[in-house]
C-alpha cells in the first residue's frame, strides 16, 4: 500500500488527515517538523508527502526545496491556510506538485493525492530512455472520458524523458498542469459544466459529468492534444476542445483571499506557474503552453 508522509506541527491535524487517508488504505507516516520529515524520508522514501506551509523552524517552503534535492521524484502536496495564497505560489515554484486549502482538505485531498500518485507512477514506469531523437511531435484526439487523461499525461512525460528534458520534479509539475488543461477542456469546454457547480455540490458535479458524457451535443465533441518536444529543451502542449469557448480573463484569481477555497481558477494558476508562456485562442477553446527553461532558471531571471 502507498506510504504517505504527513508533515504538520499540529497533532490534531495530523490525526485528522491520518483518519482520512487510512480509511482509503494508505499507510501514513508522521513528522511534526521539517527536520523530522527529512529524517523520515532518508529512512524510508514515501510515495508522496503532504506538508503544512507554516511550521516552526524550517518552514514548508524550505522543506519543499530540500525534498526536491533529496527525492525529486516524490510528489509534494502543500496545505495552505486562508491568507497564505502567495506562499502557495512560492511553494509551487520551489518544487511542490500541487496545493490544497485546509478548509477543503476533507473534500479534495483524496482526489488530488490520487492524481499525484498516478502522475508519479507513470514517471516510474517509463523511466527508461527510449532513443536518441532530437525532436518528437504527437497529436491525440480523445473522447470526453476522464480515464483517458492519465494516459495522455503519461505520454507527455515519456516524451520529456526521451528528450532528456528537465528534472523529475519538473516533469511531475508539467504532468499536473497538462492534467488540469485536459480536464478543463473536457469538463468546462466540451461538457460545458460551470466552475460554480464544482464549487458547490460535489456529488451533483460528478453526476453531471457522467450524464453529459452520454448526451448530445456533448458526447460528440472531442479534445485534441498536440505535443512537441525538442532537446533545446522546449516543450509545447496545445489542448483544444470543441465547446463554445470562454474568456480566461474572467476566471477568478485563486490567489485572492476571497477565492482561495474555490476550485475554479486553481488549474490555470498551476498551468501558468509550471509553464513559461501560456496563450489562449481568440475563441477561448484552445490553450497553448510552452516550457523552455528549468524552474530554477526561470525564477532567477
């Protein structure tokens, strides 16, 4: 069973999260501070790390940076409090794979963790270098089936490995961003499901995704993913849906305090953080993401 290291100076929070994870079959490891977390990782490499940002001594940001050096292939999910939005962005740039507001922990942690473990597993399974190509470009057309998103992400990561692009932790981040882009294209683009529904009744949201996946005109629509990778390094991912389009400037900014507990906008924040340039088509149904520089180099510039 997957081992998850939970890092939080609050014993109550640790036990609460342990109950949630243990109920789903996860094996939970504990650490009350960053120093103990690093010691735990050196003793046993976990499958994922969930860490608070605010801790005494070495804080969550420093821990994320240290984990990136120690175990770059292990995904790190940071937990944020209301008002710590800027820290969440800094944690992503330091190497975290995703973030989650504590107020949404019970609702979202299992889904986000499952996504991270899926991405990490795809990296481990395809770690062998596959050739000496200087560039590669693939295009896929997929139905509105969320189960197809994982294989798409796995293939994008495989292309990055073939081109020897970036470090494990950054390939993980790219995988998370591509996952968000394709899910957005399916759910918000082709199925025309609003962010407000996702922020509301979770069961109704999933039921609507399932229902519209079998209704016209939604079920006839497709998502086209174009991926080009070179040794420069350069990675371009373009995701296009067949929905009505939207205005990305009207998506709420998740770094604003009033929006931190909402799911809407978080995907775009991850995409814009993990890629160097992000552009949208005039019709609002196509996003093009380009990454050229390692995250460390991008921050220094």
